[in-house]
């Protein structure tokens, strides 16, 4: 499932549309600020200009730190404002953002395959579902009125969760041209952001705390705003549309019979009219910790059932329920949550990853209070606000190796 992750970071500075020496760069920034920004952005976009290409950071700072440039930036309220800023953080910041994006993209993640992405700037998103209520009537007799289909409104709440990191570069680091250290810290910003979003996503789709041994907040499933355990063996829970529950005990992933148990459990789930749902098999994902990946691939790559002569494996390459490698999703990070728990279902239909704030990037130069207080010559800050919520409970089944719910490190 080779899907390229979107670049979420973006510079906070924009300008009009229109290998230099430091003097040339300074003159360009002074005389043609819009062209200065355009050339810097074009160089970064082409890959020809980056932090690693700077040989004299101190010289660049001395050339640009005192050059004011008029720029347009977001005001944090959805609008734009024009300010005067130093040319140094504008140029350096453009290169820093490229470095952060590259580092972010290089972190391997699976969360994007398990959710449907959405944007909403509200602190709490209420997702309403109008479920049709049918009547139990098999036929409409002649001259008889057709029965009316009613509606009942159900809703789930998805909260928000803000996070971020800051990078400060001192005048001393610039004076010493300490570029390797600066580059490594820039890379760390992108890696930290990607890892935090990935870890949050996996915690939520597994409902690690909400469906743990002692269920507690945060819960991924919040019908009408009430935190509710998502995975459970209890019948008719989390709701009556899961007549056998959403968790199977003692269903370690060892052979095709374990996949059968999960598939059959999915087939017991009901829609809002009390009829069985039919999840298209082409949408089903098998989510396993890294410890179970070998066992999963062994089952799915076997054309015949082991130990049974000439019996086709329903989940193998020729089977009716074949699961191609692209839909077998795994990550070592899942092993931190549980090495024996696995999941089967239509994740993207069940889980929503809500961005209240996409990756935001801001830079500041030496004309700030931080420079006066502690000689911070350059600062970069990234922030994000993302949370994952379940909009239903009938599309994914959790399978335990034994009868104990996952705990940290279990």
C-alpha cells in the first residue's frame, strides 16, 4: 500500500510571483524583497538550496540579519497581515521547513491507512449520523398507505489534542558555523512530529486505554460525548448493532480458523435497521503487531491448508478471502501496545483522524525578546492539533491471544 504521505508543514511567509554571493543576496533582499523570497523558495523547491548547502552560516547571518523585508503571514485567525521581518529568518526558515518536511516523510508510518482524514477547526467535533428506522412490513396492500421511514439522530464526539516543538539557535552556534548540530535538530523536529502523530493514531485505533484491562480515558469512541469502551466481548455492546460484541478472546493468529472466527464475527454486525452489514472484502485490512507478521504472511501465502490434503486455503492466493500483502498492515510500534493482539476490519470506515490544526510553522529572527534575553538568533516552532475518533463500532474486530486485554508492553 504505497501511498505517499502529504507534506503537512508549510511556511508562514508568502510573497509575490517574480549561485549568488552573500553580497548579491543582501542586495536582492534590500532592493527586490519579493524576488528574494521567490528565488529562495524556487531554490529550495528544486533541491538545489538547503541547510546542507550553506558553507558560511555566520556570513549569511551578518549579510541578512539587519535587512528588513516586508512579508505577508497568517494572523492565526484565518486572515493575513503584513509585517516587517529580518531577511535571515525568511531565508533560513524556508530551508528549515524543507528539512523538516524531508525528515517527516522519511519516518515510516501506517496510521494513514487506518483512518479517514478530515479537517475541522472546532475543539470538539460532533459527527451526526441520521440512521433510517424501517418498519417491519413485508408488503403494502392495494390502497394501503406506504409506511413512513423515520430517523433517529446518533452522534459521536471527536476532541482535539494540541502539540508542538520549538527549536532555538543561538548567536554563538551561528558564529561557530555549527551547521551539523543545527541540521540534526531540524531533522529531529520532523521526526518527532511524525512519530507523535503515528503513536497517537495507533493508540486510538487499538483503543489502548479505553479498552484496556482497566478502561479509562482517553476513549476513541464517544457516543453523544460519553467515553465508551470500543472493544469488548459483551453481547450488544458497545451497542445493540454488535450482538456478539467487538472482541474475540483466545483467538491467537495461528491458522485460517482464527481468521474465520474474526470474519464471521464481522458478519454478525448489524446496520441501523437491524440487518447484517456486508463489508466489501476489498476494504478489509489485517492489522498485526510485528511479532505476528511472519505468522500472518505464512497463512496468507499458503495456497493449501497445512496438514489437510488438497484443501484450498480460503485466505491464500487462490482463496475467496485472499488478503493481498498491501492490506496486511504492521508496525513494530504496535508491539509496544501488545505483541499478540490483532485486528480485522474496515478501519477507514470506522476511524476518523481530525486535524484542528495542520502542521504549522513559524520562524523568528534576532529582532525578538528572545535575542535580548539570551542571544537566541533564530527560532522555529512547529505545532499541530490532531485527534482520532471512532464514528462507529461495527467495522473492526479485536482478537486477543488469550483473555486479558492489552496493557502497556503486554
